[in-house]
C-alpha cells in the first residue's frame, strides 16, 4: 500500500478579498425606501456656493406637496431661524436657479406670488397655466342695407411715419440716507464712538471695519450717545441678528445707525416767571427779579432829578 502524500493541499485556498470600506470619514447606512422619500440632485446637496441653510431649505421645499405654503413668515414659524436668514436663503436659491418667485394676476383681480422650486439649476421662464376658454355667444345677424352707388374721390395715401422706438429707462438706485450727525460734536462723544466701532470685532468676528469705515461712522454713533443711548444699547443694536452671510458689514452698520436712531430727548420746559405784588397798587405782575412797583406805576413815577 502506497504512502499518503501529506504535502498535497486538500482544497484550493480562498482568494483574499480587498477591504474596500473607507478607513475614515462618513459611513453610509442606507435602507431601501418605498415611500415618504424625496429625490435630490447632487448639484444642490453638494453646491459649493450655497449655504447650509439654503440647501436645507430647498430640500424641505422639494419634499412638500404642490400648493403648500412657503412664505417667509410661515417658514419662520416652522423653523427656529429668523425671517432675515430665511429671506437671505431664498434669495440665494433664486440667484443659483433653484427657486423662482413670480407675481401673477388672478381672474378675480387678486395678485398672488407663485413659487417655482426646481430640483436642478434652471434658467428658463416658468411654465404658465393655460388660460381657460371663454365661451362667447355668436352675434345675431344684422341685415345690412345695400349701399347706394356714390362716387368716391380717390384719396392719396398718407405718408407712413414709423413711431420712434421708446427709450428704455435705466433704473437708478436710490441714494442712501445721510448719516445722522450730533448737534454738538463733543470730543468725548467722538472718542467713545470710535472706540466702540473699532472694538466690535471682539464681540463678533464677522464685523471687521477699516480705519476709514470707523472715521466715517463715528459721528453717527456719537449722535446716538448724544440722544441718551448707552454703549451697551448701541453695541446690541449693531450686532444682534446679523444676516448670514455678512458680505458688507460697513453698509449694514450705516443702515442700522440711520434707521434705528433713537428720538432726541424732549426739550426742557421754559422757566416760569414768578408772580409778585406791586407795593403801590397791589397789582400782581410777573418779574424775574423782585421789585417794588409794576410797569404802569414805574412809568407814572416822575424821574429822579439830579441834585
């Protein structure tokens, strides 16, 4: 009987499969969805210029049924973001072709805003609803009398003059309101306003002003101090509820310094001149200084002659 060959392999070895899972980063755990899901374009979810709020807001709008309300006030009640941030996100979606808002006139005379949400960047005009056909009754036949044969004098044709094309008016941007100025520009108020504006970046890093911006806005901040505002009041009015993203901080501060300017303090009441009694006729008269006689008694008194 032959000896068994121990060195021969019993079966072929299994091939070693390479590990294709990533060593770091996100790991997707996906389940097959058959209902309650929305298909989104990666050109939206991986957009390089849109903010996270704009991408999430577009995804939320895509998941809504047709006819759902997506006004700014309604979305601000639905989400914890402010109306200013939601309005800025809607403008971002409009600028990149994912949203279009058009004002339309209804048949009953109302004007509504119709919103078109695109799942990919779109630049064409929105689809217009087809007008409803209007049934018009055919007019009753009117008997036309036979025209009498009258001689017609030929009229030379008038020279055709084409109207001049309308000149397009270029829209002009409204000039910004002038910055408020203090009535009495005290050096102490200007110094305090300059220090507050120059130190705003310590409270929020999104506000970085240049030296020229600080010099231009300092008189307006001094006008706030002149009207009784404290540095805390002014800092809160300039830094609370900032838009995201903040592209022009100097323009935003100029607008808030002008639009949110507190009213001037009330003027002091005029002094009241006290009443006094005349020593001669006992008539009451007003005089800032005590005197013995009223105006009539003083006029009737003969002048004193020099000795």
